[in-house]
C-alpha cells in the first residue's frame, strides 16, 4: 500500500512539473537570473508594442519610462524624472520632433573624485515602422531593434543593477544614460553634453554600449586608439574573465561615443559589430545570445570598476583630430566643417552641389523599390582623400537595403573632388549627405 502511494505521489509530481514547464524551452530553464533579466528587458524594448522606438514616438517614450522605472527599482536615482529630459529637433518639414534622454546616477564615495563622472550610455531609439505596398496592399513593417539597440539597453540596465549593488566600490560618480534620437546624428548625446548637463567638463570618460547581442560573431572594443583607455583593457588581460574583446583601431560602427570624442572625452565603445539582421524587420529579440551577453557583461563590469576607480584617463587625440605634417600627406580624417578649405565638387564647397550636379542626375531608383512603393532618406558618409578620390563610402542611417545599395553606388561612382586643406596641406576629409528617394504620386 505504501509503495502504491509513493508511485501515485511521484506521478503527481511529474505531472505537476510537466504542467509548470510546458511550453518553456529547455535552454530558458537553464538560464541564470542575469540571462533571464536580460531576456526580459530586451524583450520589452524590442516588442511590437513599442513599434520600433522611432525618435519622438510613443514607443520611444514607453521605452524611456520602462528604463526609468528599472533604474529606480535597482536604487539608481534619476536626474530628470520618469519621462526623461526632453529636447526638440527641428525637422525639414518645419515640425519639431520631441525626444528625450533618461539619465540616472550612482554617487561615488571618494570626496576628491565623487564630483567627477563616468558616463555609461546606450542609444534608446531605433528606426520605427515603415509602410510598404505588397500586391497593391499597404503593409506596415516594424524595425524592432533587437540588437539595435535593445541589447545595449538591457545590458546597461543589468550593469546599473550590479554597480548600484556595489556602490561602495565606486570612487567616481557613474551616470547611466539612455540617449534619445541617437539615429538623428547623435542628437541626444549632443544635447546632454552641450545643453543639459552642467558639469560636462567634469566627465572623465565614457563607455558606450551599442549592438552587443551577437558575441558569437565577435566582441570588440574601440577607443579611437586612446592609450589610457586601451591600457585598462591590457591590464584586464591578467584577470580571469569569461570573454575578452578584440581591441580594434577601425571603428566597427558609428554611435554616441563620437559625440564624446568631439568634446575631447576619452571613450570606449563595446559592440559585437554588424550582423545580418541589421536595420531590418528580422532584428528581433530572438536573435540575441543571452549567455554570451552575460559574459560580455562581466567583462564590461570589470572594465567599469577599473575606469571608475583609476587615474583620470588622458585624451589621446585620435588620428582624425591630429594636425597634418607640414608639406606632407596624413592619414588624418577631418570633418568637413573643421577644414580650413573644405573639399569642393565641380568648384563648389557646398555639399548640396554634389547632390544636385551628380547624385540626383545619375541616381538609379531600384525598380523593385518602385514596385513596392519604397521611399525614404539614406544618410551616406564618405571620405575625400588627399588626391580628391571618394573612398570609404558607408551608410550611417538606413532606409531600406534596396535604397541603401543605390545610394552607395552613385556616391562611389563620383568623379574626383578638389581635396580639402588644413594649414595649407591637403588632407582627407569626411562628408555626410542625405540622399532622398521619393516617388511621384499619380495624379
């Protein structure tokens, strides 16, 4: 009788366990608490309800509110309130786009360093939605932004939880920032540094997290060849950590760290780089590798502690900010607006002349895009070298892969320019232009 009761009890437990875990993948059952939290946060930021978190949208606002709530839940104080710090962007249409930055802080304990800051940031926004015509019917596509940048936001929140729990270890004050309108030429980061945060001069360094969700394809650290920031990575080689980034000299992708470089603030950018689903509707939370992200998180946490408690890193100018040698060429790349004599196309230094006299004359609108009713604006960046040749053409802000490819092709085919000059020497210069694809309406 006792044996029969025991069998019934075991069967009941088995049925209970089966009911409890029915429909849950085995890999999720084996996840750590950190992985589960990363999955939960990234899943929210990349959910259909947020509709791709376009800058100025309700989805971006809801993402900001969620980020604020999670910061407060783990004991991080907010600088600006639950809805973040609002700022406006004037659009070409004349309308004003309203976006926001969410910033929290963890006070440092050292009386000599607590008024100095380390900023850890991630972009809040993504591409939003886009309507396309399929068989004559309009269909809305959502660019969920799983790896771009729900992964970075989720990791930033987890990092905030770890730093808040161990705040007694922090000498400097750490600012946790989700920057809005990042895809609008880093507008949120620019506003934070130039308009919003009064102690920007006391920011000693910045860490940027963008597209960190696919470590199986590589894990990279980019500092603009800053010696101080790279030395921290070198020192961590002697520490037992589950993963280490490859420190690279070429920038994997543009992001908010560039705005800090321009303010001469040493920065380290952590990323897993480009991935097949980039800027597409396939970029969902399901592509993220949470186990690998947890390993990255452990490294970034160790890097943050070293940075927060060590000597102030020196700003080691990147190549593009160095002056060219007199009478000789240089590998420096100067922004268009920093050149003494800007590069010129067919005698004009106005980039609009390049658009009018070359791009829109020879641009080929892809037939497939026409058939699908695809329109949009592609932001293309390129370098005019010392000989006037157009090189390093890349898409900074995508609209659609078909449009991106057409935009890159027409820029790559450009005739030679007159090169830029700085202090009398020919230099490499960097230019960004918006190429617009617009279909005419049938009357």
